[in-house]
């Protein structure tokens, strides 16, 4: 059954510290004969500015050559599974998509970006090309039913399907509602779009935080200097701690020590960080954006508020501190809900998708001729 994976070539960034990278790492761990070509470098070499752009361009040209060579000479490859974000990532992956189709392969374009709707709506003249690329793909994979609505209803795609992100199970660690203080955790990129700076501004004026009943721990990379400057400038270090970028073992401990995970983003796909914390039995506070409502249900395993409406957190924190048993109850519900996102469950769904995609029967010459008709 797993021989089907021998027919699949995976495309994505060399090393990505966000959701796309987590998914690809998971695939690599669970899929036998994992064939992968990196389309974008990790920049761990220390290059900066214009050097990055030159290096990335050369890296992609090398990818194009390797990719085309593999598609022509590896007769086993019938399916290309391309992982893409927005902006430059999508443009690069669109080129790979069209080459794959010209060379008679089935293409799955897997969109991870939580900002894809904004990207498309603001793309101007590129809109037609973006839509053309999506329609030329055999399948467009999105991360939730909310995103399926966008691709199917708003863009009119008939080839869009849902495949959730997988998540490894963390050690179950339900929060103790008898504790006086609540430990909040934020995991992710430190940037304006994730709402972390606005959250800090809100907490500074929140009575529960001022009375030292709330503590916030922040882990991630991004605009870290701005973050630390804000914490120090407002003398918030007693209640807010930045612990830097954390890896697997440290992440497990940080998640276990948290009571509630909070993600105040302005846009999202289906956040891996939420799934990770759910799998450890943590309730979630998050914004009602993207695919988040497919993971977080109000009055079930967490609380939702509208993006940018931080005043709504006042009511949420009041409910938490007046009914602390909810954090344990919601944490248990989170853990139960996370079981449907286990890697083995998602990999089986992926295998079913591949199995439905029968190899094309036309020759390369015929496909090139028919492609542009």
C-alpha cells in the first residue's frame, strides 16, 4: 500500500520554522521513500540583504534544473506534491506547477498561507495568473472547511479539497484550575500580524494582569529586539517573559508548563502551534480567523475573539477567573479533538488522495500540445 509514496515528489523550503516546515518534517518522518527537492534555502549560512536575494535566485535555478531532470528521468514519479505560501513562494511554486503539468505529471498544490486571500485580492494583474495556476493544478489542498469555502465559492475552484495539518502528540498535561495564577503561552513568529505587540499593550492595562494573576511566556523568532524593547520600556518583565526560539524538547516542557495557549493573529491558515498545544491538553484563546474555528470551538475547548478586538479579552479573562474549572474541562476537550490530527490519520488521508489520482495516459508530446489549448 505504501508503495504509492514512491510515485510522489515533494517540493518545499529547505528548512522552514513555521507550519509548512513542521508539516514537511512530519511527512519525512512518516512517509517511506520520501523524495524531496528544496525550492528555497534556509539562510543558515549567515548571508544578509542582497546576498540573500542572489543566493535564493541561484538556489531556485538549481532547483529548476534538478526538478526537471528528476521528472524526465525518474519514471516512477507520477505525482508532485508542492507546498506553497503566498507572494514569492507562490510564484516560484507556480513555475514548478506548470513544468510538472507540461511533463505529464499530476500536481497537488498545497497552500499553507493564512494570508492567501489578502494576497489574491491585492494581486492586481497577477490575479488571472494565480487563478490560472490554481485551476491547472489537479488538486488544490487547503487546510480547513473555512478555506475550502474561499477557494470553492469565491475563486470558483472545482479541484479544491481539505487536508488538515498533522501534529505529533505531546504529553498530556491538563492545566490545574486550583492555581491562583494563569500562565499564558504564545508560540510563533514575533510580528505585528500575529498580534503579539497588541496583546502586550492590552495586558499592560488589564486588571487581572496588573494584579499579577496573569503571566505570559513568549517563544519564537522575528522582531525580537522590538519585543524586548517594549517589555523593558514598559517595565513588564515581571509578568511577560521572552524565552527565544525553542526546539522540540524545550518546546514540550514549555507547553506542559502552560495553562492556556493564546494566539491573537490577524490572519491564519490552520496553526500548528494551536494543534501542538491541543495535543497536550491545553485550552486555547485565539482570534476567529482563517481555519482557527475548525480547531477552537467556543464553550468547548477554548475562547474566540475577533481580530484586533482586544477588549473582548476582558470578558474572556473574567470568565476564566470566575470559572477556573473551565480551563481543565476545555483542556480535556482539546486533547480529545487533537486525536483526529495524529500523523498516522493524516498520512492515511493523504494516501487516499494519491490513490485517487490515476497516472495520465497521454504522452509528453501530446500533453505539451494540449496544455495551452
